[in-house]
């Protein structure tokens, strides 16, 4: 499965939800589909998109939060799974695109390339709903089901290790922060 095709399949579901993503391939492909002010591209904090998403989900329980993560990023912060499981915010959906590599920084293999099971780790950490979705259809269905279910969910999807056509994002990181903050302020009213 291609990550860009998975993102296209759920793009309409992201419109009125808070979206936090790691930088690199995931952010570049999401941006290529069309930037929205409710998208936050977390720069210089690899591994922390899930932690930031958790904080937002806990502070804004009336809004759904979607974290778009990667295997390398999650592996840098595995403790986030136990913390998410401890607090179990019903409004948090954690999507992990597993390409078995650190694609955005040279393509070095991650531990998932040699057998580490991120879905299994999420289950063992106590995340109440863990799904594996490796086709576009199963991915889209899993996302829609998770958003309707109102249960902390982690979806792990194997994707091909293919770089986006461009890593360029026209929105500066500072402007992205301001846009995102303003959007959250409006949503809280």
C-alpha cells in the first residue's frame, strides 16, 4: 500500500478534526493533498507527535484528534503507547504508517524490518483498540470505524518505502504554528 493513497482515502475525514503529524514523508504527502489550518506538522521533535496529540486530546475532549505517525518516530518514543493506554482518551486516533525504514532521513531500516510488531506492542501496552490495516479499503474502513467508535485506537499500516515526489512545504513552520493555534482557539469556543 502506498502512504499517499492511504492519506487520499481518509483526507475527507480530516477536515473538521485536529491532525498532528511528524515531519518528513507523512507531512509532505499530507501537504500535497491540500493544507488545512487544522494540520500541525511537528518539526524537530521526532517521536513526539503522539505525545502532542495525546495532550491535545486530553485538553480538548470534545474534539477528535488524529495523529499521523511513522514507525521510526513511534520507535523513538514507545512509552507514548503506555501513556496513551493509561489515560485512554476516547477522542484520539493514532495512525502509524510502517515502511520499515527511516525514509525521511536516508532510508535506514527500523526494528520493524526485522520483526518488531508495533501493533503487538500497542496491544501489550493496553491500548483498547488496535487494528492492522494493510489495504486501502481496510485502512479506510478502520479509520472510519475508529472515528465512530469513540475509543482510543491505534491503527498500524504497512506501507511501501517510497519517498514523496517532493518534501517541499510552502507554509513556514512558524506560520503553521500560528495557524494551528488560531484554529484550536476557534474550535474551543
